[in-house]
C-alpha cells in the first residue's frame, strides 16, 4: 500500500539558476546535491516545514530524462509557462508575498480572497507557475 | 469583503515587518540591536515584537538566534570548523553557540559536522544510493558510464 509521496519533479531550464531561486528566494533547503558525472547533477530541495518531500529540480536537457528532441520541445513549453506544478502553503500570505516580491519573484496574481482561502500566483525562474495559499485566511 | 478591506490597507505594516526580517536575514552575524530595528520600522518596541511574532511565530530575538543556527548548519555542511562557524554567524562564545545549537538541532555542532562529512563521502562514493532507481534507469548510458565516473 502506498504510504506517502517522497519525490516530486519540477522541470527547470537551468539548475544553477533554479538553485538560486528555490534556496535564496523561496527559502527552501538543499536535501541532496550529488554529482552524476558529465554535467549531470541530482539536486533536490525541500520546503522549510516539509523535510521529507524532496522536490527534484530536473534540468530540461538531453541526458538523464530526455532525448535531444524531447528536451527541445520541453524547453519551449516550460519557457511559455505551460506547467503549473502545485500549491505552496504559507502561514501569512501577505508577509510571504511582500518578501518574495522584494526578492524579485514575479507574481501573476496578487493575494486575493477566494472561497477556499487567500491565493496568489507566482512563477519560478524557468517560467513554471505555482499557487501560493493561506488556507486559514478565510474563517468566517 | 470588510475583512479584505481591513487587511489590505495594512500591507504597509507588513512591508515594514518583512524589511526588518530581511535585515536580520542579511545582518545576522552582526551585533544587531533590536531596538534599532524597531525604530527603523517606525514601531514601538512592544508593537514591533508583537507584530513580528504574529507573522513569523517567533520574537525578533528568537528569529535571529534561529537564523544564526540555520546559517551555522549550512556552514557545517560545507565542512567549516565548529569554531569558525561559531564566530562567523555572530556568537561570541563557543559554549553558548554549542548549547543553543544542540537545543535547536538536537545534536552538537561537531556531531552535525561529522554526520555531514559522512553523508558527503557516501554521496561521492555511492551516488546511486541517493537517486531513485527510476531516474537512473531512464538513461542506461548515464548509469553505466557517468555514475561510475562520479564514484571514482
């Protein structure tokens, strides 16, 4: 029986730039940074309060996951902002939003009260988008 | 609607608190006077501490200490000596650093350093143990050549 999700992948255009974004702008932590030879690198990060879910930053390039042709197609899709990879939660969306904005993160939706909570949308350095939510923002 | 209107105009307050938090993030190794940060943020000390704790769950002082310990963990992971780490993150005595580190992390700084030296050695010697097999199997040429090369 499946008990939990241990790894999830995000396709990024450049691992060094993604490292800078996820570690220095989002405040994530490096879980594993292992050389795989020939320019390949296994890089996983974790959200500050979820150390057991490794987010794998997979470079979209020929090699580990992709053929040359697939990588070219995927890069175009990632750049276009095709992929939304998930929802990140925070305790205080206004403070989180302000901090991320001060660090240069691009938001496509400012925090807005929805029926399910307060939500904002932002993009990572590759063009992938995420929802940022505060669940307990709407209690009444 | 009224709640939204009530929260949004206070964004300027959030900005001041966030700026104070970022100030700690950047200057954690300095002898930060929290009174000065409160003044910079145009708050009374009491109001500043109350708002900071409401947002971040810790008082500014607790947050500063946790930030120093987090930075210490990062430096220890890079194989920096315990003494160098202690002073470079802003502590003035090894005993207070080690005591706080152990209280927050659960093990001493030297044990943490050793633990990460071992992990690094294992990653260097057996990288496949840290990578799910499905990714390694996706490209057998990488598995057969590059991984062995990485393990040399």
